[in-house]
């Protein structure tokens, strides 16, 4: 394998890298959860009794959703038809 000095230097580095692979996703998940909780608390403070959606907002939302679906579907169809 190599000298004892090499082993003494490489083994801790490998352990630190593996530890980082375990700790970093955990830290990211905790931060995301904290952001989610603070975001929901902020929404609850702004709209304590729920959200009232009027007809114009719902229509605008559904029209935008439909347009986005058409753009994505059209892009996929163009990409598939160009490959053939």
C-alpha cells in the first residue's frame, strides 16, 4: 500500500470526506426545514383566516398553467420530430 506516513495522512482525509458526505445533506435538510417553518409562519401572519381567491386570479393562474403546458409539450414535440 505504501509507507506508514502515507497511510497516516490519507486515512484521516478519507474519513473527513465520508463524514462530509453524511453531514452536509443533513445540514441542508435542517436549513430547508427551518426556512419552510419560518415561511409558513410568515404566511399565517399575513393571512390568518385563509386565502380568498377571486375568479380573476384563478382564471389567470389556470391560463398561465395551460400556456406553460403548451410550451413544454410543444418543445418536446419539436425535439422529438427533429431527431427523426
